[in-house]
């Protein structure tokens, strides 16, 4: 088993079930041209986010870590016409790339990009008394995931869904002495989630074009 094979299977299955999409391909091309890191979710994972949002009937979605807007577009396409997606991005240059791609996707009316440290944006959303979210996708700097998770608990509605990307990190998550600060962040996040009575959750390990990683799917108890 190898990355080459995982990638081939990802391409084969996405070729059949996800298909080609000019808007999303443009979003990836724009990200590459602007020098953004190539760490967006894969097409199969983007489709999973889209399907989960639809299955859940989400009309308010919060994303931490916009990057070039690839996952943003996938999730925003799951929204009803009166829906809303708020996406948080630290880097103004990344946000500018995402904004253009979201516009080309015809989704600008549904999507708000907030620029700045995600912790600050989350606290601002709380202070504004923003309506709670049905689905939250946490995919920003990995070491801050525990802090983000605690804030997101206050912003997500009871019965809401919280997805956390990059929990496994090539298996580094099982090593208490790992030098990977992101994996340390994920260990602290997993311990927090385990101790949180409001949440019931599971971890899915994944292989594919992005290698070996995984995500947590957590339901805030109704
Ligand atoms: C990295 C970040 C991600 O969100 C991801 O899905 C993969 C890699 C990274 O920072 O290396
Ligand atoms: Mg990620």
C-alpha cells in the first residue's frame, strides 16, 4: 500500500462520482498560481463535506481556515438560497484568492470571509450574538484546535455538527512525545472532546491523495 495507490484510487473514484468541475478546478489553479500551499481538501473530501451539509440540512455553516476557498465552495453549494457560510482566514492574501474564486462560483451572496486570527474572529462572532451554526468545519492552524473547539462549542447550535480536519497526521497523534506541534494540538483537542459531556464524537482515519490523515466528526448533543 502506497501513496501512489491511494492517489490512484482517489482519482479513479472521484473521476466517476465527483466529476469535473470548472469552477473548483479554477479555484485550485488560482491557489497554485498565487503560491498558496497545496493543502486544500481533496475532491472526494470536498464532496463529503458537501454531502454532510446536505444530509444535516445545514443552513448556517462556519469554516475555520478558508485557504483558497475550495472547501468553502463545496460547502456553500450545499446551502439553501437563504443560507449563510462564514469563513475565517488569517492571511489576507489567501482571503483575496478565495474571495475571487467564490465570486466566480456565484456564491458571494452566501459567503462572508472574515480576515484575522480565528480565535479573535470567533470571539467577535460570540460578542455580536450571531445566530448559531448548524455545521462547523475546523481546518485552521492545528496547534490552536483545542482553543477553537472550545469557542466553537458556544457558536454551534444544539444538534449541530463539528468536523475537525487533520486529526491523525500520519499517525503522529498516537505519540505523546511527538515533535509535531499540530499533532500535540490534536491530542489536546481529542482529550477535550472526550471530556466534554455536550459532545458525542468519532474519528475516521483516511488515506488518499493527501496521504494518511483523518477527521473527527462530533455532534453537539441536542
Ligand atoms: C496541512 C494543513 C491541512 O489543513 C491539511 O489538510 C493538510 C496539511 C499542513 O499545514 O501541512
Ligand atoms: Mg485540512
